[in-house]
C-alpha cells in the first residue's frame, strides 16, 4: 500500500483544493474525515465534491471517507477505521475549523481549540503506535490578532495579540497547543495563510467565505461608513498560491518543525477595494472615518445594525499588521512558485468571478 494521508476539513474551501492537488501530484491514498450534513451522508458529500472536480474515479479507491466530528474524542471514529489509520497514516493534515468570523466564543472554542486538542491526541497515538511522520496544521496569519504596527514572525506566536473576533483568538490558542506538541517531539508543520480568496488567474473559488460577505456589504450599498483609512491594507492570498506553496513546503525536508506565512507581500489598500464599488450601480458612497473619531453610538438604528455585521472584519481593515515570510521564501526560492500578486487587476478578477457565480449582483 502507498502512503496514507489523513485529512480533516476536506469538504471545505482549502481542503477540497488540497485533495485535488494531492490526487494529481502524488500517488498517495487519502482518508478524509467528513460528517453528514443536511441529511446528506458524509460519504455522499465527498463523492459529490470529487464528481464536481471530475475526480470521482478516485472515490473508494484512492479516496476513502471516514465518518467523524472533530469536537469528539478521537473524532468519534469507529474502531476498525482507527486501527486502519494507526497502521497506515504517514501524514495527518488538520484543516477543519469554524471559519465564520462572527462565530460565537463557545463554537470557536469547541471546534477550533477542542478540535485541535482531539487532533493532537490522535496524532500522538498515530506517532507512538503507528507510522505518523508529520502533523500538518492549518493555522492563520491572524493568530497575530489585529494589533497595530506589529510584524508577525513565523516561528513564534506574539505574546499579547489584540483579537478582532473569537475565530482569531481560538486559532491562537489552537496553534499554541500545536506548538506545545511540537516542543514535546511531535513532527509538525504549521501553515498560516492570510485571507484566502479565489484563483489568481480566474478568481474561481468553491465557496464565498471569510472576506466575501464584507465585499457584499459594500457592493450592495448596505455599507456607507467605514472606520478605517483608505491607505490601510488588508492581506489576501489567492487559493492556488496557498495550495501550490503548501505542496512545495511538504516536499521539502527543511519544512519540518517550521511555520510558514502564506500571505501577500504587497497587499491591496482598503481604498482600492472600496473603489471597486463603482462596478455596482446600487452601491453607495462610502465615508471612511478615522477609527479614533468613530463612535458607533452616533449611528442611526440601521447604521448600528450594519456596524454589528461589520465588527468581526474591523481588525482586517485597521491593522498595520505585517508578516515575515523568510521561511516561505526560503523554500519557494528553489521552486517555480512566486509570492502572489494581489493588485487592483486581481481584485477585479475576484469580483468578476463572484458576479459570474451569482454571489454578487450587478
Ligand atoms: N479561508 C481562509 O481565508 C483561511 C485563511 C487562513 C487560514 N484558514 C484556515 O484554513 C483551514 C480551512 O479553511 P477553509 O476556508 O477551507 O474553511 P471552510 O471552507 O469553512 O471549511 C471548514 C472545514 O472544516 C470542517 N469542519 C468544521 N467543523 C467540523 C466538525 N465539528 N467536525 C468535522 N469537520 C468540521 C468543515 O466540514 P463541513 O463541510 O462538514 O462543515 C469543512 O470541511 C481552517 O483551519 C482555517 O482556519 C483559512
């Protein structure tokens, strides 16, 4: 049997693309953890995703589906499946998370912190009693919170980050647990993307999560006041770069026990993002207000409601957070993968795809 990869989060935006990449570029078999949802069986969900990608011929042969939920001890995996994982898993990707920026404290703790604790417990078991060679953890560049004027390093967590939402704080705690395990000898690689958006050439993405709902707020004229400066930047990264860079990182033995920022070296400004509203006839003029002069109590009732939808995103609009990418650049130097370009033309590509897919309406 070839190497077995075990992956959580394979039904999500990044997981789906990573499964495709692994099927196309390796001969590994992949066991994916999935749950049943909306009365669709866990296995049917994965089969459908593979079918959409034109890869359903691998279902049941190279891709096997294991039912489970990361909030449960050992993910609630049935004993025979656990035994099989123990015998064969070489690489374990823990990607599953609650990515909603407005997720509650309880949900984020259960899924992101609790889920990672369960993943680590399983990883130790697969390491001590099996063949696990590496635990790959998908963290986020925003474990650094939305602190101002902070340069986040790859090989450490900041001491006192200021968080914009429970998603960030729970991912910070979860990465802390992964780092503790790494210090105790678990072989680990940590991947920290910034805000993942569509493909660099086509804008294509399988779901419009994280930053897209914010774009919808201003594209559809709901947002008229924004506490930020137009020159502030927000860090987005195309999904193909994240997947290609992750594959390159995994191939390079120097990536063991290291962390990698997968971010844009030249992120776009808020001003350039907001200028895209010109493509949307129903969008309104947006007034950018210095955050220190902004008082949400002065907004009318509708403004306060919009502001409450906006709050989880504010960190991404106000932060002067920058990211060191030394580890990533060192690995990519020996490949044909370049750091991503996220200029105005790329923003237009993203918007054009979101309109074509019916997410944004012109
Ligand atoms: N997207 C970004 O902008 C971004 C940026 C930086 C880091 N990341 C990190 O990258 C990872 C993947 O992000 P994504 O955008 O692909 O997320 P996503 O599209 O929201 O997918 C989340 C995945 O986690 C699974 N999941 C959630 N709760 C679960 C549970 N209780 N048990 C089992 N599976 C569960 C989901 O399964 P269901 O399909 O069953 O819900 C889905 O497969 C996350 O760890 C995220 O923190 C993402």
